[in-house]
């Protein structure tokens, strides 16, 4: 068939596209879930980790042996069991060697395997690895038919479906992964506590969740830290398999003498990169988001030592740390999602009890299979021993057959060995293997393979002793297989041995994370964290802002960039919040202490807030709590805004005045009286009571004055009894107290402004 020829009708399949795509995507999803992302509840391993450990075992990389190049290990894993990229395999192996990521490392790494700063491991050709002692316990029984094996990807070798797993590795080391439509995230726990919980479940299968939490109070992270999640929340998380744990850094106050002190952080939360944490703390100092913090230094060597210097000795350490917990990764939340594969096939979100039950049931299966395997080996060995004992009791006849018979094996099997040898001292000295005095094929082969040097009385006694020992062991194994109680007792004994080797009495098993109450840190007013100093705020027409120290004269000469000039200048304090009113109707908040210094030309205000390029600065106002502001647009709409509604919490600002295309924010004025005076571009003025304006948090507002052409020019609030004043040319001031001519209802046109009213149509 040519390349361009159509496919034959029989090679084509017709089905709806939705079904074809659905079936294929489901196949992909199941493959990702089962063969990549989710761990098995029985041994706590994903396929890549299981294959890495098995390949290292096949390479005989025992804890007492030598190291091998990581490139060799990852190459064997890729070539024999895991046909994926060697980089991914090496990364997975490197993580098993990182004691800051894995609570009980399964790989003993030699060389640069990365660090808590986030640096990557060295290339696989530079590092070496071998198994750790605890990793060996995961694979005990592989040679004893403890688990099923399956063919590898090309059918040339076999690999275990699951590891025998002598300890609950899933909870001890945790796991994380993202599959298709589901994910898992399990924190590490203390092995000693997990085994205590297993023992409790062996004694009482229906043990309550509360009793398990008493034994397993929470995770135990490799990097330590303090867990501040309430016990009730932890209980609910373990009961449902979903939840979260709050972790805080461990810190202490270090006295420097003469009243000076500093904070030293010795443990950081799990999976937080130290270098990024330091960068975040430095950013908090630079942006003055935590004014109580003056400096941060990383003095870490093999251990963690982050030094935090307070801005003043009078600062409360708890207050400072409370702010840092809120604004940095010195406090994090670890999400719990115990989504695992049950029996290696079914993904399910499990509780703590269900995960431990899956492990214990697996251990019982392993115990039964190993016992049955051992029992079969004992039966085989007893059969061989019976044949050897027969040979010793009839040694002269055996030698004669081997020496003269053409087919000694057939002759040995045909001979009737039922008679007792004259040297036998009792009936127990000889037990016929078949009950009829004949030898089996296995027994005859063992006799023929017997060395001449073994033909001595001492060897005969050893055979009798070994037979008796194997017979007794067979009886014990048979009793074990016949009794579920004996099986659980044996499992408990095995777990006790693991607990003794890797429990809390050992450096590896000692608990690292502790528990404490979070405590309540009251929100400290921002002003209380900043040293109060007078400043003079200067903002140019082009939006460059700065703050000069002290209250300088507002009419003094100030330098600006070429082509720029003054726009706003006013007195404030470092503790003040300064509200920037944008022509787009959004209000932005600046902090006096965060403004750039006045030595240079300042900085563009658009670097501090997200003011769009097409928007302009309509006003800068020093915010005061409890004030009421008159806000209006150029279209003549407005309302009364409580000043507390003007403060924005983010750079993006806060939408307050709704403006349409071609309309912008005209003014924001403090409300100081009982009446409002407005003047339009047409020089018509209208006076009406403030009570006619609604008080709102945001919106378009209501009509202030009616216009045929143009829009609003200016507006103020004042006390009607005091009248309105404005400045005349030459510096004189005029006050108009009789405003009856301009009094009217809101949204009317008004009348021409009084004689002498400023030509710029502004009251001030």
C-alpha cells in the first residue's frame, strides 16, 4: 500500500469523539494516579521510589558496604525498571537522601545532595549513595515470597509490586503528589509514636480516634518547628483525612548585655527554603512593613541560626515575632490530604486509622506468606535430612551401591531402607521418609552430593540435632498460621524491634517538632510601630513624591526635575496615612514613613501604587480617622464619604467614586460646616444644606448642580452663619455672609457668583 493510499475499511473504527477522547483520557488519568503520583498505603512508596530502592538492593548497596556512583544507580533504575528520564530518577533518589526533606532518609548520600537553602544536588556523576539501615527493613522478606512480583516494562526482569515494609513508611516519611483530578499531601510523623498507635490497634482493633491522637499528637517534621494547631483541629484532620497544620519557627531571645538583645531562629517550618525566607525578611525591612525589625543576618553553618535585630531595645519580642509570623514564612500551613492507593489499586482519602489498618493488614499478609515460604523450606530440608540420616545409619550399604552400581541414584531409590541399622540406639534415630523405607529423588541426590569428609559420627549427631530443631520450628510455624492471635503477637514483636532500633531513644527517632498554643497577638496600630517625626511632603506635577525631614516653610524654593514643578506641598508626620485621590475615582494609601527621603528628587508615586498611566493625581490628603469628606466628579455628581472608607489595604487602591468616560474626580474636601457651596465652569454658584447629600462608601453619588454646558469647577463646605470668604488680588480677603440669593435646592442651576469672585472659579 502506498503512503498516500487510504487505509482499508477494516482498519478504521467509528465511534463518537467524546467517547474516544473520554476513554483515552481516563486511561491516562488512571496511569498517572496508579503509576506515578499517589503512594501505596502499604509501603508508602511511589513506583519510582520503590524501583530505586529495589535497584540499589540488587546492586548490593547495603548500609555496611561501599557507595556507588549515583549515575550508576539511576542508570540501572532507568534501564531495568523505570523507563523515564534519568534526571527525574536522580531527583527522586536525591530527595530520599535529604534529611531536611525526609524524616527517616532511605538513601545514604555522599557528596552534595542539596541543602535547605534550596540549592540543587550536584550532578549524578559527582555523588554516591547506598541504602540506610531503615531502608533495609522496608525490603526484609523480598527473598522469602513476602510480596508479589511482576514483570518489568520489557519483560526481561521482575520487580516487586509492593515492599514488605516493616514500618508504616507512608506516615513516617510522608508523601506529596499531583495526579489527574486528585492530589495527595501527607506530613511526616514520628515512627515511635506510629508504632505505639499500631500496637494499640493490635490490642484493640476498634480503638477510637481520640485514643490514636493521644499516641500520635501530630506530625514530626524533619526541620523541627512548633506546631500551633489546636488539638481539636488536628483530631478532625486525622479523622477525615483532610485538614491543615500551622507550623512556626523556633526562636529564642538572646541577651547581648546592657539591655540589648536579639532574636535567634534555630528551626524553620518544613519545606521553607532558608534563602528565600531571608530575602523576604530583608524585603520587610526595606519596605518597612514590619518597622520593629531593624536587621536580619544569616549565621547558619550546619545548623540554622537566623539573627533578627529589633529597631529598639524597648520592643517586645513576642510582638515582633507575631508580626513576622503574619508577614513571612516563619509561620506556614501544611495542608493534609491523605489520598492514597488502597491495595495498590483504589485511590481514597483515608483517615489515620484507615492508613494504619492498611499497613497492619499488609504486615499480616507478609507474615503469613513468609511463614508459608519458611514452612515449605523446612519441609524440603527435613526431607533431605531424613535421607542423610538414612545414609548414615546404613553407611556401608550406601557406599557399596555408590561404588559398584552403574546407576547409583536409581539403586538408592529402589533399595528398601526400612530395616533399622545395628548402630541405631532407638527408634527415634531413624524416621523413614516415605513410611515404606524408600528414598525420594531429592534424598537420593543429597546423598550422592555428600562429601566424604562429612562421613563422621559428629556430623551424624549434628544432622539429628538439626532435624529436631527444624521439626520444632515447623510446629511453631504451623501453630502461627493456625492462630490469628499468634500472628498479631508476632507482628507486635516485630514492630517493637523496629521501635527499639529507630525509636525515640535514638538520635534519628527523637521527636523534633513540638506543640504549643498559638497565642493571641493583638494588632498593633501602625503608628505605634513607627517613630513619630515631622515631615514635609512634596509632590510634583509629574508625580514625583518625597518627604523632607521636619516642617519646613511651605513657600521655600524646592528643586524639581527639568520640565517639572510643584503640585502639592504640606506638613505631615511619619505616622500619617496619606490618601492619594486618583482621577479614575480610586483612592490609594501611602505611609509617611515609607516615602523616599527629601535629599533627591524623590520617586515616581506610580512605583508605590498601581495608578494607571492614563489617570492623574487629583489630590493628596492627610488621613484622619472619623472625618467626613465631600467628594465630587467633574460631571457635578458627589456624596459624603466617611474617611475610614477611604483607606486602601493594597497597591491597587480602593474604588470609591464611580466615573464614566470623559469624567474624572474633581475634588475631595473635608466637611467642616452645615452647608455646601458649589460653582460651575459657567460661574454660577449654588448653596444648599449638607444634609441633602447622602453618606456613602462608594458609588456615583447624586447631582450637586445642574449645567447646560461645562461641569463642576469647585465646591466647599462651610458654616452658613460664618459665610464664605475668598482671596482677592493683592492678598486681601473678602467674606460674603448674606448668601440668601444663592441658597436653593440641590441639583438646581444656581445664580452668577458674587462680584469679585476669583476668575479661576475656585474658593481657595
